[in-house]
C-alpha cells in the first residue's frame, strides 16, 4: 500500500496528464461522428481478430473429436459399400442389393497408441482387443494404404506386425497390369519398401501405382500402397525395385481393421488341397 502511495506521489503529474487526455479523447469520440465511427471500426477489427484467434484455437482442440468422427463415418461407409456391388454401366454406377452378393469384408476402427518405425522389426499397438472383436491375422489399413497385420491380442489391446518388418510379406500387383509380386522392407528407409518376385515380362515405369493383389486372405484387392520410385533391369530381370509409400509411417493415428468373413472357408479349402 505504501509503495502504491509512493508511486502516485512520484508520478502524480504524469497520471493527471493521462487522465485529462483520456477525458478529452472520450469527449472527442462522443461529439464527433467521424471519429466515433473510426473508433468503433478499429475496436471491431481488434475484437474480430481476437475472436478469430480464439476460434482457431478452439478448432484445434476439437480436431481430436472431429478426426474420431470422420474415422467412424469412413468405417461405416466401407461396410456399407462392402455389402453391395457396383456395376459400371457406361457412365452410370448401379448399386446392387447386398442380399444377392453378400458381404466379404467387415471393417472396424482403432487408434494407434504406440508406433515403432525406426527399428528393423517394427510393431504397433492398437487400443482395441478381443473384447472389441479383434483377432490375429487381420489387415490394418488407413485411407492412404496398408499398415500391417494384427499379431497378438489381449482384452483391450492388439499388437500389429508393421509392414516395416523383415517378417512382413504382402502380396501386391501393378495397378496397370496383372503382374504380381511381394512387398518387403530392407530396413533402411521407413518411407520406401521393396518389390520382389516380379516377372521379367512386366512393363514397369517410374510412378506406376502398386496395389494389394487380393491373393491373400487378409487384404482386399485394390488398396493403394505406393508408387515405383526407382528400379534396375539387368540380366533380363528386375532388381532393386523401390516403392515410395503413400503413407507416412511415422505419422499415423486412426486405422481400420479388415476382417475377411470368408477367410476360414478359403483357408480350409486350400489346406485340404495341400493335404491331398
């Protein structure tokens, strides 16, 4: 209190000057319409800027819930599309009844709560497990491509064998042809995988899109994975085919889990053939 009194005594003339200037400014604003309108416009600009900044900050904090809502909608749409079949009739898409075609794949969503991408054998952890219907050997994807395959589960968590793992081998094909190969990772760059087992008859060009082949019982056919970055053709065979992923494996959040409803039937049939 004494310091406040001392401050007022020391700067009393300056404070009196500020007070009189403020009173004069108020009188000018109140009695001159031009100055009043300019002041109001300036105040509105400042207030609007503050509100805009506050709104941007508020939107940022709501991104999490918005992303969650979007992944739910995308999962629902995938399931709805999978219950039907689209026929191309000239320029018109015809949606056929699901009762005739049935549903082969079922989609659910989860969030990645742990993501490894710098090791030689990387895994991820999802926040859903057996209590949510997740089992092993299910495909994990997002809107930009494949992530991996579910490896082990507990009640509420699941580990995923990432495509950035030496044990990961994904059946793929060139989008512009029916030539199949296997997608593997050499452990060097998490953005680049390698395509092997491509026949020499395939016509490969830089920029060609690589998609899932559909030969496995895990991933549906046609999911985009990446594009050919570089390759060599020596001694009448392809070597060092690098695939640049569409996904940024260092920055993935929500994913979709793909369950092949006909997988057991397919595997049993294939097993019986091998045992004959």
